[in-house]
C-alpha cells in the first residue's frame, strides 16, 4: 500500500475593521496578502488596490490569525454595510 499524501495545513484568518471581526477565512498559510486583497476585491469592497492603506498584520506570515484592515474611507464604508 502506498503512503498517503500529507494533508495541506489550514488555518483560520480573521479580518478586522476598527477592531471588530468582519470575516473569518479558512485558508492555507501561504499567499495571505493575495488572499485578503482578492477577497476584498471579489466582495466589491475595493475598486483599486490603492484603497488599502495598511495590511502590516500579514507580515507575521504563518503566525497571523487576526489582521486589522486599514482601508480608505470609501472602502471602509462598503465593508461595514
């Protein structure tokens, strides 16, 4: 019998706006910045990537579990609707 393939690692990542949880995503711990930007764009919260003011919480890499979002006012309003 062949050895089974290892299961991919998964983690929970919670996006915060003004200290409040907005969404919790289950994801692999790779490419988190791209995941967050893509999620915000697909939810029609972002019109342009420049509306993101800060995603420094993602610099923790695998250790990131909660990420405070700092968005331009127009994107923040869409997020909190």
